[in-house]
C-alpha cells in the first residue's frame, strides 16, 4: 500500500516537473529526512545518500557561481517532533547546520553561500534549494513543495494507520489470550471436580472431609430462665434474664472439643401459679409461714420477686454428631451435644413486685452445676464460626432464689443464646477413611 502511494506521488511530481524540464528551469530542491526526535544526519537512511550525491553533483557543476554569490543556496530546516515551538526551532537549526556541513566539507562551500531558515512545522526534514537564474518559476517551485508536502502527509497518515492497526491487533490478541486462560482454568476446575467425584465413587461414596483441630476462643450471650421455689415463669408473667460470657478451648478432631467457660448474668423469678392457694408469708427472720405472724414484719410470697445474680465457671465437652457420619463429615455445619460441669455462684435479692421497697439480700451461695447444651453452628472460611445453643444446668444445695425450701425441689437454669468462635488453625483436607 505504501509503495503504491509512493508510485502515485512520483507520477504526479513527474507530470508537474515535465514543463519545467522542457523550459530548462535550473532551480533544484533536495530533501533530507531526519528521524523524529533526533538531530543526527543519517546519510544511508531514507534515500539521504542518493539525495546528497545529487546535491553535491549540482554544487560541483555551479560551484564558482555559488561562491561568487550569483547562485544562492537556500536551506530550510523543519521539525515537529519536540514538545514546544522553541525546541522544534532549535532542533531544526541543528539539522540545517549538519546538512550545510556536508556541503562545506564535500562541496567546498562556505557559510556565506547559504541563506538559512528554520521552521517549527510540517515535518522532520531539511530542504536545500539551489536557485539558478534560468531555473523554474516560483509558482512551479511552490507546486513542487506542495506535492512534496502532500506526499509527506500521505506517508504520515499511512504510518498512523499502520500503528493503529498494529495496536488493534495487539489488543485482540490480548483479549484472546485472556479468554484462553479463563477457558483453561474453567476446564481445570471441571476436571478437578470430576476427579473428586470419581475418587468419592471409588471410595464407596465417601468424599474428602475437612478436619479441624487446634485452639479457639469465643463469646456468648443468652437469655436464662430459672426454676426454684420461685420461677421465671411466674403466676403474673414470665421474667427473662440475661447472660454474657467468654470461652476458649481446643478441638481435638472433627468430633470432640473441650472448652473452659466463664459467664455472668441475672435471673428473675416470682411466685409460681401453683403456690398461690397456699398464701405463704415470708418473715424478716427468713422463715416461711402460712399466715402473717403478729409482731413480725414480713411479706406475702405473691408480692415478692427474686433477682438472682449469677457467675459460672466450668468445663464443657462438645461432641459433633455430624462428624460421626461420612455423609456429613465434611460439612461446614455442626450439631453438638455438650455436657457441662461448673461451679455456680448465686446471690439472691428479694424485693416487692412494684420495686418500691427492698426486702432482704443474701450472701453469695456456691453450687455444683451439672447439665449440658445442644448446639448448632456454622464455620466460615475466614476461621469464624457462629451458632445457637440451648441447655439446662442443675444446681446442688439451697435454692438459688434465697427462699426457704418448701415442696419444690427444682433448682435449675434453662438458657438459650448465641455463640461466636474464632479458630486459630486452618482446615486441612484429607481423604475420608472407610
């Protein structure tokens, strides 16, 4: 395509120059190309050698007239590859000087022979015009310059189109490479899934499981309900309490883990509905009576509530039921049965229902707590787990509510809540055993 454009341009120049040659017009223009951004004059490059030979031949033919000043030599330097006009003019000047040096050294001219002009426009080249009096007219020279400018512009557009085409092809190749890599990755994942399924089939339907072992810590919070002489499920309404605690433990394998717990909270209780007909009365001496005692201050059971602050320190063993079965052994879910043994401290404070008058407040009593929870949880890739639990802890010794023992022997706390765990070890994948 570029050769075709050069041929067309040459043909046009030939047509334009035929009349000039017929009239023996002697003005000659020589064009020397420069690399964009470079001021060096590369003679073998872009036809500069042939053009220089033609120029020196013309100089040799008219050397005497040129040295006498009868034939002027016009040098025009052009530059557009620099950032500013001043920089373009400076580089154009250097290029003009390099061409004049070739004529001084190779043709025997002097600096006085030249008329030099430099331009920050049109391209990156230097033209030398030898104005012979019998040469072509100014209009014909202008036509030559115009044709040359058009040729240079055509070459410039062709080069820009070539670069744009190369960039487009590079972008298409890059997109195709990304698509190929994505397809290869998808194929690798598909093959890995097929291999895992095949391994599971060969192992009797058993698939790879996740074993989790190592240390973990966590927080928990719940809502407790107490049952003793009084109950959180009172005759007038249900009274919920609160607990908050911390725990830390070690998971031995997919099934078993052991943890230590510490929790604090509050349980609220009031008279049971079944005790209303008995109409018990509590004296300030801490004894229970069936009727008010003359001369002794006291309160009806039905008018009292018991607020019990609790603290619990214990050990809990967790056994994951899902870890016992091959079908669920690799699941992120867990369902645990968790027996608990703890030391539980309770401190009861009795007050009236309206809260206007405090009655008695006992000291902290310690109990052996025995019970357990049912827990369901889920573990995330980040090492965090979340779960819910519900369980009962039975307390030995006196009732937690601070009341004298009566016909009720119950003394336990039922609690439900949420747990958050953070595991310090990562999961390891291994093949399930048969």
